[in-house]
């Protein structure tokens, strides 16, 4: 299993917060470009759904 960076572990530990709260705490980028608030919220929602799917399997 891959070891998580401190930043990723911090994000995972805060996934219980609302998408909006997480988006305000972290700066998400893709290919060096900062995501908009809406894009960040969608990404966080995706992460939460993937985590649920993974833990249910």
C-alpha cells in the first residue's frame, strides 16, 4: 500500500466536514491550474463517493 503524504492524510482526515469547508481549507490544482470553488467541491464529492465505495467493498 502506498504511503500518503501529510497533505493527503490531512485531507482524508477532514472528509467528515462539508464539501464547502474542505474547499476553503485546501487549494486544489490540476495540471498546475487552481480549481474554482465549484470544481473543488465537485472533486471533494467525488473523493467522498470513492471512499464510500472502497470501504463498502
